[in-house]
C-alpha cells in the first residue's frame, strides 16, 4: 500500500475543535471548556491556556502548558481552555526523515546530509497528501537541528486582539533538541475556523521546553500521519460569544501574521 492510499480518511476518524480561531483573533481568551471534557474527545492535539497563559500540547493523553518564562508544566484538571483541537491519534503511516535509517531519498535532506528544513518538510508532506482539502493529524518525533518556538504572555482584562498581543510574544531559539512536533494540516477553506495549512506545537522529550513552532530543521525523525474524515465544532455558550461580531476583512492576513515570527 502506498502512502497515498494509507492516508485516505476512514469513516469515524474525527477532530473535535473547541471554539474558533476567529474568536481568539478577537480577544476571546477566557477559558470555557474543562480540560477533562477536551481530553475525552482526543489524546493528541494543541490549544492555548486560559487568558493566553501558555501554548498547550496534547500528547499521549496528557496536556502540557508551555509558558512565556520558558517552562513547561502539566495542565491541571481544573483548567478551563479557550481553544483546542484534538483527535484520538492512530496514524496510518510512519516515514523516516533526514538521517533516520531507511529515510526515502525525498525525505533525507539532500546528498550532503543537511537537515530537512521547514519548507522542505512541508513540501514533502504536501506531496504525500491525497488531497489538500482534508484534515490530517501530524506528529514528528526525533532530533531537530534547530527549533524556534513562541509562547504568548498571559493577558488580563480588557483583552486586546490577538494580532496586537503577539507583538510582545516570547520567542526562544532552542538549538539542537529532541522531542515531538504535534498538530494538524487544515484546508485553506477553514481559515478562521481553524488555522489553514500546517499548525504545529513542539514539546521536548524531557517535557522541559516547548511552544508554538515557528521555525525548525529536522536532523533525524519519524513522521506519523492520520487522515481525518470529519470535524466536530464545539462553540462557547457564553453571552460574549453569542453577541460578538467576527467579521474581519483582513482575517486571513491577520492570522498569518499571528502564526509567524516577529523577526
């Protein structure tokens, strides 16, 4: 079976998303969804903490919070989460990357043994997707020659829009590190509901550093992927959400700015 065939989605494989990226863009950072409720829908994924207190990484059935002081801690069961995307991760393909033994020529980083850059990785993954119009869960476990992450700084009422808040985000260059990239590919038509394209968070093996991945290069790793057949969207049941106006003419540009490094 080819990677293409293995990535055809199976009925019943579902992402559950809690709230909208549009809501975060507008400054809706108050936690709404209890952590156990989110974990009940998936053991793998990403999100953000209450009042933007850290980037969240859902991995192996646990939630880890990566905060702006550079630390990582397990999220408490009492955590209320403003935004998350989760799935029960059961990958249908695993592909070695970079210097990993058995890496296909297209994934080996080049004849000089150089690391696989972020752009190369995204191009290679795009090449094995049966369609860009479906969702995919993505995990990369291994050694990274470079990793740049960001963590938002905790906010206080009145909340400012996300594009303003992220002008003061904390960005860290981790250098060579071993860990996992965790996240999703979402189709362009879902921009604003989710983050279109690749959206990945990083957590190192020691659970000591991590955050939203901005730039990276892969030395030696394994890519695991799962095709998703459906999306369930859970909306906040609050008065603020019910009366909000999320119309933004430049929403796509604003989201891309938020997802990028300041430098």
